[in-house]
């Protein structure tokens, strides 16, 4: 996961903590809303992905919405 975070920061200029949070939220969204049959293969291919998803345990649906 660290290599992915580093690639994102170098390509976008984002700070590492913000890139990590964004990836964690996206992974958590996949974990909670994605295809449960495909999820294990994805997380197996990306060591640390499941932990990062859990550490950002919200799918972004709560707080700060339009309503």
C-alpha cells in the first residue's frame, strides 16, 4: 500500500496523509458496497488494503452531505 500512496503523492502532489485517507475511504467503499465475491481477490492482491479500509471505516455517506 505504501508504494501506491507514494505513487499517488508523486503524481498528484497530495500530501501522503491525505492520499492515504482517500485510498482508505475508497477501499472501504469497495469493502462495504462492492462485489463480495471479488473482494477477497482484490485485497489479497494488495497487501495492507483490508487494514487500510478498516482504518477508514466510513464510506463517506455520513456527515457533510447535501441534505
